[in-house]
C-alpha cells in the first residue's frame, strides 16, 4: 500500500545561520525526516511549518497521529486541525524549500525575519529568531514513498528557453531553488528580486545565461521597484509571443479580447497558475501550442504588485496564461489562514 502523498514529519534543527538582516537559514534533519521528500528537484516546493505554541522547543501536539486519524475518517485534516485550540496545536505557516539533500535527509529553509509597523512579528518569524540547534517542529510536506506526483510545485516552464523570475523577499528562496534546478538546462533569462535593503542581497548562483537584478526597497512600498523592473524586462524581451487577438490584448484563439477575472486580494488568495486554470481560463489564453513555450514567467510575493503585474502581462502584453504563474504569497496586513 502506497503512502499518502503528504504527511506530517518531525524535524530537528541542525544548524541556524544568519544570511542577512532579513534572512535566517534553518537546516533541519533527524530521524523524523526519514520518510519525507519530494521525488524530484524541489524547485518552488511549498511545505507547511507547524510552529509549537507558547515558544515551546518541541511539538506539544501529535500531528502525525492526528493526520492519520483524519485520513482514516475521510475528512479534511486542515479543517479538523482548525477546530483544535491554537494553544494546543500551534500555528501553521507556508514556506518554500531552499534545498533538499535526499542522501543526507537534510532540509534547508530560508526564513524571512520581518516585523509590522508596530514592531510585531508573526509566529514563524518569532520562532526563527529564537531557533536553536535541537529545537523541533512538525513539517507537512510530500511523503518519500508516494507514487503520485509531488504536490506544491508550480514552476513548470515546459520547453521555454527564455524565463523571467520575479518576486519580493518572500520569493527569494524559491527563485534561488528554481535557478539551481536550471543549472543544466539550455534556458536563459532574468531574475528580478526586491529585498528590504542592500544588506539583504545574498549569494545566489545563477546558471549560465541568467542575470540577477537586485532591488533594494528601502522606504518604498512593496513592489514599487519590482513592478517597473519587470515591465522593463518584458519590453526588452522581443521573443515574447503575444495573444492571438489585438496587439496588447489578452486575445483568445477566436481573436476576441477577454477581460481577466478580478481577484479581491483582501478576501481571497491570488493564485493563477497553469496547472490550476479552469476550462474557461484556458479559453482566454492565446493560441500558443502547449509544447511550444519560448517564454515563461514566474512571479510571486505580496499580492498587490503580483495582481498588477498579472494584469500587465496578460491583459496589456497578451502573454499566454499557460506560460506564466502568478502567486500572491502574502497580503500586507493579513496573516496566513
């Protein structure tokens, strides 16, 4: 009998390293990760960190047993988990995998340290700031023995030979991992990364043919530097195929211009990725053949700039929606969940 595609695993902190004022690298390992693991390069793989309550150094809630019980009962584990008191279950936050060493069973997560305008941090940032070797928490992610494709990966460029990656600090770990996955490919492109300060420009190895542009935000709003940089990168890329409709429009195969569905980013998550496109959304794409993707873009970060760039690339430039992934990783002033 094959394992469920995802599971809960206890992970132990093996090392903590400050990469910059905003990035802290935490390396996890231990026997609890023996059955964890994607069956491919992680790329932009999303996992859940379950932060122990009350600053505990180890989980207080038996999450693996809880998930097994919910699976056996055929109910949603997440909805059932929400019914448990936060003082018992802790808090859950989404992160992307920076590195996964399958041979050593070691998982690297680069965590963003941030505070709001009142100087308060969320539970995950607070945990990261206090993390020490030996501390433990639960991770929800792919099971090593699962025979199904690894869930939580959106980066799928197909045969694209020109790639644009863009995001704020929350997307930096995923973009770094994606670039690592492209080191043996023929793809070329650009990564545009907006971070809080120049001190947060960290070492990332770019494959041959890739340019990395760092933007130091300073006192500017989120995306204020990222958006024009992405627009400029798109303007300079002459091989981007536009939609089959009027120039500068998101024309469909029949040549008609179709409006993008509006997303209320204060009430719902902006997550417009090729794998999740509905039949109607597929119809709003251009006539680009699915295996002919000369250009591919991956954009993630604060939902406001991502939404505006989505409209620019799809509605104004006319990029095929099957060639681009837009992900609102977070929304300013709103906690996950």
